[in-house]
């Protein structure tokens, strides 16, 4: 799954940093300065019905709500992309090995080469339809497509030696899948009330446990630190969305906080900074509002999981949030 700015030491009263779900590093329990940057895209989400201007941004300084991003480039994807489609299907991943930033719109995969942020070339666009989630692992892209996980190599050619690994067919016939995230060995994804763990070794394998609910989840992130050993965090969607801690062994979930943004059908973007132990999620704050809410949650032992929501009118739909190190 996972999830641009270089963050600094953070306290809940001054606003911090973000990060993606692709790490298994451990850190001390204390909040420490983050040296990461972050990538994301902003696009209009208005009643006009299109999200066809993509502003790729790189955040490299600490500050509330990504106050000082660098604009890397502006693109107009073709064919025209309806904002309901984008908001319903967007997912993203960052390749630390090859410095590639990938964003899926559900019907296509847009790949940026961000090796040199001073001069980002036009993206490569691949037609890969029905994508539900993506995650990079060791330079390879794992794609959840039609409830099957497939592996693409660094040239984005399908690797026939892996899987595909099939998720159980949803009981309802169609079911919302969360983003993918990685713990250093396995991928995680939530679908149809089940937490699925996919081992990426060899041809791949899968094991699943019930979460005891049919609710949909988004913003799935993994962390393994001294203070937060082997934890998953996610947003339980609904009319009153909840921030939830999940035990990846038992599937037991604990609600940590009720979130305050206005929920709709759109997918959120999330990132978890394992050096500062702060979780970030960005939501649209209501369909066609042309604004987003960035929520920052302190996971450190003294943080008490109290979220800080930041909403600014006319600040567009933010998606594709990813750590760039």
C-alpha cells in the first residue's frame, strides 16, 4: 500500500509528517525527526464532473497541511477522467529501488520517474484495467486486480512465476478492497470482512482471518516499532468513520477514535511515518466539495491517538499520498 515531505519532530500542537505503508523498520519509541519527503497529487473535485488536471507535488518541509510543496509538473490525463471514477478507484505506490511513483485510476496506471525532482519527465501510462490496489516490493509491482494478486517486474511486465494469488471470492459477489501494505515479508489487504496476508516468496501464498465485521476498510498501514510492535492501522468506513488498530495475528480490532471528516464514496490516501510514529490520512470531506481533510494522528505512547483534522475550502482532492525517501 504504501502512501511528500521531509518531516521534523512533531507534537500534536504543531503539525507533522507522513509516510507510507511499505516499511518494516523499527525505531525507538520516542518521537524523532523524520527525514522523509512525500509525493501526492491534487486535482479538482467539483460539480463540473472531471478530475483532469493533475498537479504532482513534492513536500519537503514540515508544516501544517503541507504548507510549502514544490510543484513538480502538471498533467492532463487522456481520455478525460471523471472525478467520481478517480475518487472511487485511485490507489498508489512508491518504488524506493527505481524511484518510480505509480498511481492507478482503476482503468490505467500512471507512472512517474521521480529520480530527479528538479525535472520530472512526462509519465508513462499503461492500460491495466480493474486495478483495486498496488504496492511495490523490492522494485516489483504487486497488483490486486479482479481479486487476484499479480506481480509485475521493474519493466512492468507480468511475472508468470508468481501466482496469481487469489483472494476468496467475495460472498456478496463484489466487495470493496482496501489498499495493499507490506511488512517486510508479506502483503496485507482487507476485503469482504477478511484480513488477507500474502507471502511474496516464490509463487506466493495466502492466509486469511476474519475481522468479525463486513464493514469496508481503507488506509491500511503497518508498523513495527518498539512502542508499536506488529500493528496494523486502518479506517473503518461508514457514516461515522473510525480509526482502528488491528492485530494482524488474531484479526482483533480496537477503535481508537471516531473521525470527523464528511465521509463519501471516495477512497482516502494514507501514510504512516514509522520514524515519528504519526499516521496521516487524507479524505475528500464530501463529494464535490472541492476540498480535502488531512487528519494527523499521534500513535506515540503519550499521543492518546487524538487526531488533528485540517480542512481548507477549495483545496481540491488530494490523493496518491506516498513516502519518498
